[in-house]
C-alpha cells in the first residue's frame, strides 16, 4: 500500500489517495473530505464497471457490461436505507452464526490493518490523549 494526503493548516487531512498493488493489477482509492463531487463513483474491472451515482446515499448503483446498464439498487427512503444492514448487524453481534461472525471479524481486522497502513504511509497522525 502506498498512500499520500494533503493537509489543512490545522494538520487535519483534507484529501488523499491510496494505491493497493496485487501483482497483476492495482487499485487506486481517492477521497476528499471538503468537497462533494458531482461525478459518480466508479469501480472499473476487466469485465465491466459499477457506477454509484450518490455514494453517501448508496443510490443510483448500476452494473455496466458490454454497454448494458443494469440498476442494482432500489429507491429507499432515508429511514430505511440501512435497515437490512442494521438487522444483520444485530443478529451478527448476538453471535448466532459463528462462521459468519468469524469471517466478518477477520475482514474487519484486515480492513483495520489496511487503514493503519494508509494512515502511516500518508503521515496521518492523531493527537494522543
């Protein structure tokens, strides 16, 4: 992982990028905490792409393959936007399915390791309390 960040005068990061190298392909992530883009987010792969028109609302999600655009999400009210995820999380923390719990715990740990590596590479520091 290689990462960079730009900072505000107060030392807080305002934008940055991270590149993940996997041998035969790489992934680049960019973020900006100050601006709201008008362009959609796009995940591009060898067989097509996924377009997310409003990533903060998880709205307008499309798969595009061979010129065919298929909608993957459905219109939800703001109140119901994360209701399925909340129900899943409630069952998850109750520990009823240990296989899923263990798999997701490992995923969370790996995401945390990646975030730590990105912060370290980009020089993002947090005040010690």
